[in-house]
C-alpha cells in the first residue's frame, strides 16, 4: 500500500487539449532549443512545482 501523501494543484489548471499541445510542442521543438531556452522552460516547470507544493503545505 502506498502511504505517500497525494498532492494536486488547487489552482485552475490547463485542460487536456493544452496538455496535449505541450507534449506535441516538445516533440517538435526539443532538439531545436538553445540552452537558454531550455533553462527558461525548466524554470517555469520549477515554479509550477513550487506553487503546487506550497498549495499543499509541503514547501
């Protein structure tokens, strides 16, 4: 049995269509990104992770 806490976003999130768009963009663009662009994208993902942890009292 998994006893790890369940965490989820408490903010309004993107829908399935937008999630699919992001996956398609990744497939199309991943190998064309510069390191600076990669870092900018990773920073956005990190900010989203920080927000979700904060919303769940796990900061």
